[in-house]
C-alpha cells in the first residue's frame, strides 16, 4: 500500500511546474530581529577569476554504495529504537523539546548552540554536570526569520536567516546577544529557503544560497552559489556557481572549503547523484544545465551541456538530501576517523523507496576523499518506510563526542565513546 501511495505521489509531483527539492520551504515568520541597516554587501554578478591552484581532487570517484563492513558496527538502543553506530560508541539523547533544530556551533567556552527554525530563535545548550545530557537551555536571540545556520567569530554570534545574515554580541555578559545588526541584507526568499554560513581560516564569511526552483534559469545572480564577504558583510563576491542547493559548508584541516549539494528532482529514483564538492574560486558545478558533473539536463542543457563543468569530488545516493557537514580531528571519538567527513542525510521525500535518514562517513586521506562512503549512524528509517528522525547537522564537541540535530523530532543526539 505504501509503495503504491509513494508512486502516486511521485506522479503528482512530476506534473508540477517546479519543485523545490529535498529541502521543503517552511512558513515564513513575519517578525525579524533586526532591521536592514546593514554595511554594504554588494555582490559581483560573475564569479571571480579561476584559481590556478590545482584541485586537491583531480579525479572523480564513481558513486560508492555504503558498505557497513567499512565501519565495524554496534547497536545502541535509543528511545526503543535499535540504532547502528560505530563499534565502541553509543548514541543517546543530548537535548529534546527544541522545535526544529537545524545547524549548530560551539562558542569559545566549548558550549554548543543551535538554530531552532520552528521557534525563530538561537538556543544555548549547557550540560552543567557533564553527564552527556543538557541540563539548561537558554534562548540567546529570538524573533528570527527561519534561522538555519550560526557561527561565532571575533566575539560575535552570526545567524543566517532566510532573508539576511545578522550578528550580535553579549557585551554585558548576561548570556543574551543584544542589538543585532544586519551584515548581509536582502537575500532572495522562496524556493530553497536555508542559508548556510561558515568562517574560513582567512577570517572571511562564506555564504551559500540555494536555487529558487528545481531546474530553471535564475534571475538573481546569488542563487545557487557560494559567496565570500568580509566579516562585516562588505566586499561580497560570488566565488562558485552551479550548486543547486549547497546546504552544508565546512573547511577541513587543510583550509579547503567543501560543500554538500542537493541534486535536481524528477529524473528518477537514482539520478542525479547527490554530491560533495571542493569549492575554489571560479568553480562552476553546472546547475541547471548539467548535474553531478556529467548528466546534461534534458531541458536546459543548451549547446554546452556539461562542457567545462567542474566535477564533484564524491557522488552519493540520489535524493538522500545531504545537509550538515563536518570534519573530524584526532580528538573525535577514538581517533580512528581523523580527517574524515561526516554528512547528515536528511532523507528523501520524492523517491519510491525512501533513502537517507542517516549519517554517513566520507573517508579522506591527506585532504583528498578516497571515494569510500559508508554508513556511520543508521536506524532513523524504519522497516515500514516511516522515519522517527531526520538528521540535519553534525558537529564535534571539545570532549570528542559528536552531536547530531534532528528537526523532525526536536532533538539533538550525542555519539560518544561507550562508558563516557
């Protein structure tokens, strides 16, 4: 019965004029924390000059199916569900009752914060007694417009709302961040709604903005791009184009910027693959004319198709909806995953057989992906095709544990070494 319903749903979606992809568009709150009195953030309409530095990934690994044998697995029971985790680790609930927790960040004291889209707020999560469970939650900033991503830099808390990026400081030390100011105003809204920010080793602010549609020619130059700014939002420039919805951004230990990308819909259950991309100045990953580096769009390929398109570093299962991305260091878990990337798969909405709903590991060696993509935390997708959790983001805490946010259950999970 469920399969017939899923197939019927797929047919209905197929006839739609436009799809917004694996990340749905939420209702937009009417209030906002700050007015648009921003520092200038003009965007150049074309990418900057191509960087002549050779890419760290000079071949395109073929799509690799997740292989449970690559990570020795164990079972961890969470809320009555059998979760598969790396051997020697356990999964537990770190925080709950959070609405729709999205991306997380850690402050200078090692305390994690999360953007709660449903509450239009940023919440600090304190484990006061160190037992791996949050004892105290404090709202540090609210009245936000669909906040998705946060970052700390030079004493400021930065928040990426769907329509702008703001920053605020806790100057009086009371735990609240006051007098927010807009640093990047007037971002286009609708379609893919999430806005992701991250600071690079250069002290610059990097921002991804997804497309307005499934596949179309955009009118807004900043759509389907990654941009770079000074910390105050000035001197904005687009550095990479053709990324339909690059929700996850992260720098590795080598100073390289990586982005997950949600591929287009309505080309079948397994086409095109989702991708992990190495972002450098001037890269063009092809959307909307080309998908996953070598698949011409059936409607928008034009005369050039996939010509001169930069290739993804890793291809992954289509419709998995890869979102949050983090690189682990030697302090994480037992140190076995030093340099590897973890990616949160939010899960499919448009596939006849559901996929995703897990965290995967992408193996790296000296800053280069090996092409091996393996299951890391699974069990959110149930045998009947329903799910009890949808991973959004993954971050490492100073104690070496890993947090996983779940916006469908309002929870944050903690993966840690057994016994700690």
